[in-house]
C-alpha cells in the first residue's frame, strides 16, 4: 500500500518536535511515563536482543540525585538509557557491537513518544559517566549512553536557532 507522505502525521511530528530546554513545573503523569516506556520497550533492536535498560526518574528524590550531574533544563522527569555490550548483537565481519545503536533506537522512541504525548524532551549526551555511576549505583554493569529530560514545555520554550537548519535533500541523500 502506497501512502502519501506529504500528509504524514509522523513527518509532521518529526518536523515539529524540538529539543526543549525550558520546562514548567507541571509533573509528568504516571500514565504518560508508562506510555513512553512502552514505546521504548517496543523499539526494534538487533536480533531483538534488547541489551538496553531504562531508569525512569520521576520522583523528587531521583531528580535530586540527577541534578548535580545535569540540570536537565529544569525538567520534572528524566530517563536514563544504558546498554550492555556483552548482551548485544555483534557483526561477524568486523566485530562491530550493536549495543549503542540499540540504545540510540530506544532513545529515539523515547523522544518521539514524548512529542506525540505533547511533552518536551531533550536528548542529553553531555554528562560525566563516573559521577552518574556514583549517584546511581543501580546502573552498575551498564554503559549509560544518554539522559532524556522530559516534561511540559514552558510557555516560552522555543527551538534553538539551529533547529530548522537542514541540508537539502540532494546533499543529504544519494539515490542509487
């Protein structure tokens, strides 16, 4: 079945979502947290090995533990995504381990699910892994690949000035 992508709800969502760096104080409901987690759980991973674990931070205590590592732009909730390379698919030709790729796929599902629920979200890669491991010993054995700040965008939250900068299709893609 051929779809008209010019009217795709997914393309609209992908184009409109942005890295939200300003949140209001409204808590994220447990229902929305659960929906985001389910979207992440359904993410495809290599050979469906799922070498990934998510820590959902939604309590006051958990958010207090994460704030010294990253402010998360004031978000009231966050997700930490970690992976275990010894549980991941490995490409036989060159030994490329798929754990980080699988974690990135899961992370992409998190940000798109948050956007679909009307929430703001930012993928945070800038953090000190040693400090994070010390603050969250329950993550031992996992490489934390990303943090995701999640919440209701502040009224004046706007995309960065670089948000709409995109390469043209001809520069971005080679059709063979």
